[in-house]
């Protein structure tokens, strides 16, 4: 508002053009497949998993493990994955953060019919971006993801530097009963009146407080993914100084220090960590500092052996990244309001623009056009808002300009907060737009965007 009143229509037009030009080359519109076909089979089924040995818990898994497989492919490879549904309820797979052809996006009622028990479905696509992604069901997700259905997709860029270790850390929390089983009431009124389902046991890669072994001098990459239904993590490493190199899969404009970084449900963050030469024999701890008391999540144990020479290379960073410093001069095109009302199947319904799941009309965006959108949280709860098929950049919070020099596919919107994003959509189709607190989404906080 501050600016737009002073601008004539032609001015706004020129600025839009500048913003769109700055965007060019930030990430590709198309990808040329190399012809390499990578085939995988996934079976979604019931099983058991030992989270806190020697106890076992009944879970639902992809191929028997939690998390499911970590699928690593190279940029340009074509992924062909067949999912067999051996659950007793329908499922689908959504490729979180991956720019897939719309029909491969895994959203029932929007891009595909649900995969019925006993049936299979084949997903095939060539990811357009390198980075850290994950996949999960998009139907009854509050139960299916909580019970253990999630996996990781890593798309490697051939030009990336070689770290001493490339680790994947899937962060999750579980709500257990005293008997060590998953509490089996889902989408409760309590969850809906709060920030979704928060558990009583936190895990990394499906294990309670695991230890990773490293050598002094090593340079490691940790790809952190929050797959929890509702819990937000604020990772802190005692005595290590990680640099964030990527957020939500995409390389940041430049690496930056990990401080006060909220990893909300759906978010990923890639860290570049040097284990000090002097650290032989030490143990470092990763803690979550989002809640009042810090919680230990995992340990990094440094061997007592001689340190190795630290690999030296420039941390990876985005080749082109728009600063969009004039983005706030463009008026807000649409304000998405977030709020709840009483009623609905679960007693409380969360809404976007006063509508529940698919009751509203898709909001239309023009591909290739810069658009400023506002997400306005009228409630007092958290909402990590996730847009399928597109990346966006946060340009303001509570109408104050912010500098986030990275793309996101999920942004945490705090109580009564408004977040402005800038976007140049490229991938056409009907895409889901929803809160990644799975209980909120399940009760209605899900709408669609049509990119034309
Ligand atoms: Cu990871 Cu529609 O979500
Ligand atoms: Cu929400």
C-alpha cells in the first residue's frame, strides 16, 4: 500500500517486467532427460519397527523400513516407481517439493483417483531440480504419515562437491501410548484446537537418539527433513557451526549460518558442517530448541583417530537468484485468509478463504507472471503453508520487508501473522495449496491453485 498508491499503471507494469527478468534462469522451466531410467518398487504395508530397542511398535511402512527407502537419482534421470497398496485403505504418493507433471502429483480428487487396497500405480517423471525432497501419502495423511509412511528422494547434481559424508536425517515425533504403540485416535478435537498432533517421542531416521560416527576434519552434509504431523523443529548443534546451503531442496543464494531457523512440517534444510580438527574423541549433540526445554535428538560421535584433512571446496550456492528488492512495489493480488470454525466431521474445521477442502474455486495464476500473494493468519495457531508444484520467495512479514535469499515450498505462518510471497509460477496445472499440519489439512485447510 505504501508504494502502490504512488505508482501509475505503467510503472507497476515496468517493475513486473524487471522482476520477471530477474527471475529468468533461477531454476529451469524444462529439463532434458538423459535417457537414464531408474525403476523402483514400493509396497505400502503394515509391519513392525523398533524405534526404541528392544521394543517393537506396529507401524505402516514403505518396503518395511522407517523412513522408507532413500531414493537417490541424478538430475536428468527419469524415475519410474510403482506403488503397490497392501494397506486396508486407499493411498497415493505425493512428491513433496518436486516439480512433476501435474498428473504425477498424487493428490486424490485433484490429480488422480485414490489407489485402492490391492491396486498399484506407477509414477514416472524426470525431476527438474536437484536437491532434497520427500514423498508421502496424500490421503488420510494424518494417519498414514504418522504411522510411518514417508520416504526420501534425493536428486544429485553431478557438479556438486563431494562431502566426506552425505547424511539424511528425517526428523519425526510420535505419540505413543504407555504400551509403546502409536496412539490410534487421529485428527482429534485436541489436535485441531492446537497445532496438530504433537508426540511424546522424537526420532531421527525412525530411531530414538541415534549416534552417527564421523572423523575429526570431515566435512559432512546433513539433509534434514521434518516429516512430523505438527511439530516444528528449531535445530541447534552445540559447538558446531553449520551453514545452511539449501532450503526446501533448492540451493540458497549463498550459505548462511543456522540460527533461529524453524524447520516446520514439510520443510527441508541442507547443512554444511565441518567437524573441527581438534574434535577427536568428542561427542556433539543435535537438539531441538523450539519448545521451552531443549530436547536431544541425535549425537555425532567423533572417532579418537588422527584427524583427516578437511575437504576444501566452495559451499554450493545458487547460480542465479533474484533479489526482487522492488517486489513490494507490486500490489498484493490476493490475500489467502486462514481461520477455523466450529462444525464439520471433526467438530472443528480449518479453512482457507472461509472454505474447506475443495469447496472453494481454484485460485488462478498466470505462468511466467510475477504475482505477490499474502497469507493472512487470523487464528492463534501455526500454519506451515505448502504450495504444490511451485517455489516461492518470502518478501514480507506483517507487511515489513524481509530478506530470505532462498526459495521455499512451505512457509510457517505464525499466530496472527501475515506473510507476503512473490512467485513466478512455471508449472501448469491444478495444484494443492494447504497447511502441512496434517490435522488442519484433513479438517479442511486445503485449497487449489490453477496455473494457466
Ligand atoms: Cu508434503 Cu501436499 O504435501
Ligand atoms: Cu494449519
